[in-house]
């Protein structure tokens, strides 16, 4: 999966940029109502989910490598549709966002563990999964949080998540392992002696 992910690094970068744009919209939109925010979040989930599914299909040589990202994308698409169907039910919205964070966080961590040979980007992807888990648990711990706090929490999460994905994408693009930087002309960074 590592080599396929390296060749499709840009899809991870697009997902990261999408998360950052969503975060900026959530944090800058001063008078957003909970219903409007849920529609915005649902749109983000749909786009991110579709990108995750496409990335999984392009990046994995076997289903055993693709399933975490594929399932993450499918969960995002389904919850994005649910957000559009019922944007004004406040308890459902909070539960939906929290559930999404926990489910996708676990799947992101599982996907990062699958990149074991590529330690340069594995920790960034795992950290993005941890940030999703923290979002879900924080929202479950604050069931009475007002809409302003929910928007701020999700906005800060999305900004963190997006930056981590973009950083991981560029590490994958340039990082074919720690030895790649030493000598890009030969695998493993070994130079031939004259």
C-alpha cells in the first residue's frame, strides 16, 4: 500500500485542504445557526467521504489494505446524507458528529498502522485519527454544549485534521522512507563508490 499511497499523495492533500476550508468557514462564519452548520458539515462529510473512497480504491492493491479507508469514506458519506436529512434535531446532530469522530478516528489509526514500512508519515496519519477520536469523545462528554461551542470545537478539529493530512501527504510525496532523502538516484540511499 505504501507505494500506491505515495503515487496518490495528492488525494490525501486534497482531503486536507478540504478540511482546512471547512474549518475556516466554520470558524469565520460568525452568525451560523446549528442547522446551517450541520448542512455545511454534511457537505464536508459527503465530499471527504467520496475522496476517501476514491483514494482507497486507487491506493490499495488488495482489499485487506483498502478496507479501513474505504469504510471511513462510506461512514462519512452515510452520515453526510443523514446530516442533510435531519439538520435541525440538535441531540441527533451532536451524536452524529461524535459518532463520526470516533468511528473514523479508529479507522484512521488502523489505516496508519497499515503503513508500518513508512514511518515518516505513519505518525501524522495516526495523529489525525487521534484528533478525530478526541473530537468524538469531547462532544459526547459535553452533551449540553451550545451550538457556538459545537461549531468552534468542530472547526478547531477540522483545522488540525486538515493540516495533519496535508503534512502527511507531502511527507508521502517526498518520503519514500528515511533513506530516500540521502540519495534520490538509488534505492535505499546507497551511493556507489568510484
